[in-house]
């Protein structure tokens, strides 16, 4: 029988180059709340690795230290918390969400917190894409499946990513073949130094990437046949992630 995890509701997102960070997502991040740098270096922030739907509820799964207190916080939404089990696994059941929501994962340590460098973005209450974003890191897509998950850009470099299969996909960007290399989280990634809209083909499926859109703040909007997330990256830069529509949406 699958172990049920009790959930409670409790009160109440320094950039690195995208090009240099394309092979790892462990050291970059969207700026966290003030005081995040004071968290204990011995406490591991939570790592989200899956999302599933149960009717209107999103179940967020991941790993942390054994028995750690894991919390997801968002502006204008009550925080959701749960204790990881003895193996460090956790499941958080989010209440039905409205609109676009950004959630910050953290582990509570007394009055302090170990805050994840990643931000969980839920678009249109989960009817749209669900993804993990972090400054200087390629986006990790958590909803559905498709040959192309995301296209990240910092205005000069594109990082294209998708789910890994038994063999490397054939990827072309603007008609030129790009090397799809294995990447963490069961993905492949291809990187090219360019900006602007371009056709991206993965194993015969073509996507019209609409290009980057620099912005000083955080925005989520429709862009071509997909969604574009743009956020500020200090000092004075930005990063964007384009998430193509899944089939049937």
C-alpha cells in the first residue's frame, strides 16, 4: 500500500551565464527572498523532480534530507508544507490555483530556511505548462511529454532541451544541425550562439520559436504556439524560457 503523507497549510524567487551553465542546474538561481543567504550550508534545499494531477489538485514530488520540513511559498497563496519521509521523498498537494503562480521551494530549519535556487512556475493554474526555472540554468519542464520541452535564451545564446530517449534526437536550429548532448534529469540539451526567432526541428517535428523578449521584470505571456516566461537576472540582464504547447492543448 502506498504511504500517504500528511500535508498541512501554514501561514503566509546572482546570475551565471546561460552558456556556461547549460550542463548543470545546481548553482544558479532566481533571486530568493531576503535573508536566504543565511540558511545553514549543511541543509540541502528541496529538489522537485515531478508533478502529477489529481483532478484540480497538483501533486508536487521531490527529494530533500530525511524528515526535512519542505515548504512551497507563493505570493497571495497560503504556503503548503509537508515532512519528507525517512528516505527524503516528499509529496505536496497544492490547492486549486488560479492564474499564473510562482512558488519558492524551501526547507524550514527553525526560524531559518534553506531556499532552492529554482522557482516552480504553474501557468494558468496548471492548465498550462508547469516548469522549474533558475537564473543561468536551462528550464526543466514537468508537465506532459513531447520531443521539445523548452527553449531558453539570455539574448545571445539558445539552449534547446527535451526528454532523453534510447538514442540522441536529430536537432536542427535554423536549418543547421545541432549536437544534442545528454543532460541531467533525463534530458538532452543542444546549445547555439544566436538570438531571434528561428525554426527548431526535433526528430522531424518543427517548432517556430518566436524569439527572446528582454524585460526588466517577471512576465508570462502567450508567444506563438507556446508560452514565454521572462525574468530579471542581475546585474541588468534577463533570461527567457519558451515552452511550446503540448499536443491536444
